[in-house]
């Protein structure tokens, strides 16, 4: 029967933790420098459809 490789799992957790920590640090740095983050663009059609739905509901 195969045994678990705990050191591999531990290393993967460490790498994920470091990656997340670095992303958080970069986000804070960008915020401090006033650099705007990339945000998904809102499609105008979705906004128009949302307005139509609220009018129907009223």
C-alpha cells in the first residue's frame, strides 16, 4: 500500500501560502501608490437589462 508524502503536501501548502501573501503585499503596494486594479468591465447591455427587469417588477 502506498504511503502519503506529507513533506510534499506541506511544501505545496507553503508555496500556496507564500503566493497568496505576495499577492496581498502587491495589492497593498499598488493601493499605496494609487495604481488602480484591473476590474472586470460591466457590459452596458447587462445594465440596460437590469433596469428593464426592475421596471417590470414594479
